């Protein structure tokens, strides 16, 4: 069975806004490549996208821990501890 997370309209708006900003950054980088912009300038923009993605991931981890993980522990599902541990390993 596939798990889902029900998000509040506010949480969805926050996440979608961040994703749209990242998508805009990516489109900007694509245009820079098409326009033969200097490598150094593109790399700086790639670094900015990387930071944006990491920031979004941190928001997602926080929200996941505060909602999904807490809920599962309260229900007695300790498998969620392995899930979150594996998640942290992926971010190292």
C-alpha cells in the first residue's frame, strides 16, 4: 500500500512556491547554457539551485518528523524509526 501525506493548504502553498522558484532557477540556467554564458556564472547559479533544493529538503524533513513520524510512533509503528534513519543516510 502506498503511503500518502495530507498537507494543509498553507503547507502545499509553501512547498509549491519553493518548487516553482527552483523550476524558475533551472529554466534560467537552461537559458544561460543556450546563450553560451560563461561557465563560472552558470556554476554559481547551479550552486544557488543546490542550496534551494537543500533548503526545501530541510523543510520537508522537519514537516515529516513533526507530522508523519510522530503520528506513526503514537500508533506504535516503530518501523518509522528505520525509515527516518535511512532517510538521513541518503542525505549524507
